[in-house]
């Protein structure tokens, strides 16, 4: 699992990972919201899971199966892959995660 709190961290990862353009654009857009929440005093992360093992890590850390996302959608990256984007808010101050998970999960 990859966790990011700043645009710099995210951009460095996306360049190394050779991520699809659609995922890059949406993640960078959402990262702005994460940075704003963190500047306001709450704790938020943008989280990316590319495999089953990483998704299990996310589940273990955040217990997402017990949560309902505020927002969820599927992103088609036009390279045969899909990504599920979900927003989970865990506290009244806006803290939570924006979670991207590759669908279907690989190994």
C-alpha cells in the first residue's frame, strides 16, 4: 500500500510507477483535497493499492469493510485496467482517506 500526504510524494510515485494518465489526473486532483484537510488540522491520506496484498493491508489498517464510502466510482484507464476510487471520512474534522484500488486486484 502506498500512502501520501503531499503532492510531491504522490507525483514522485506516479512517475516511478508509470501510472496511466487517467489515474494520474484523478489522483493529483484528489491530492489537493488531502493537503487542504491536513492544513486544516485533520489527518488525511491518499492511499493506493495495486495488489491483493496491499488491499489487505489497507483493510487491516482502516477496517474499510465496516465503513461506507462517502463517494465511490470506477475509473477506466483505457489500458484494460480499472481503478475504484472511494472517499472515506472517519471524523467530523474531515480526516480520512481517498482510496484507489486496482480492479480486479492482481496477485
